[in-house]
C-alpha cells in the first residue's frame, strides 16, 4: 500500500521481493519528516512501493531504478495508479529508469546527479548476493550525496553490512522479522 492504495505486486516471483507493509510503515515512521520535499532515489525499486510511499508523503521527486523487465512494468502501473491522488505540482515528479545496478551506480547517474543530489536513497537489492555492500560502495564514491543525505539499505536482518565507508557512516540499524534496515548518513551529520 502507498498511503492507502493497494499496489500491483509480482505474485509468486523469486526475482521481485517487495518490502512488507509492516516493515515499510516502520521505516517511514522512523524517517518521518525527512521525506517532505526530499529528492529520492529508489534503487532496485522492485514494485516502486518505497518511492511511491515517499511521493505520497510529499517528496519533490523520486527516481525509480531497476533492471528487471517485470519490475519496470509493475512500477509503471503503480506509478500511474498513485499519481492520480497526488497534487497537481507532483504529477510529473517520478522518473523510471532501466539500469543494471550490478554494473555500478555512477555510469547511468551522471546526468541525474547534474540535476542535484539526493536527500534520501533507498537501496533494496536481492538478498544474500552482496549487492547492498557493492551498491553502498558505489553511492559512497558518487556525486549523488549531499551533507544531509540519508541512505537506507534493506537486507536480511542477520546479514552484516559495514559500519562505515569513506563518506558514509552507519547511524542506525533496525530489524523487523527477516527484514533489516541499515541507515547511513554522510560523516559528521550522524542523525536519523
């Protein structure tokens, strides 16, 4: 659900794993007011649920990125469904991109970064493949961050992600059943 709307899901798919409603509600309860007017990047977007929830809570723009054909179809359907309830000034605030993030973040995002940095970055790759760590390393080296950016990685709750990178530092970690969230901030701005 994105603010009360039932979203399209992949059904039984071993390639797309949407964040559970419970975990998503808990996540947005934690980040609260940071979402309003934020520029959001939703990596490994899946169904688009995290980015759409951000839009429904007042994000100024959301860029959805995935490489899986079925995911991109679902994101487009869910965006079309949810955009109906957005204010007029938000109706064109979503951008859907096809990109294989296993090949790196920087390649595709040079032009997007020129438009400005991101306040919130959601990262929800397939579990247990080491993709969260690799993507965090890429984000850390990128021009996508500003001094107050918050990067949230989702992975299995028992996985281990690093406490810090060159610029990013772990500021919080939460577990909801099998789902774990790691909250990274840019060094010297450690607050969730």
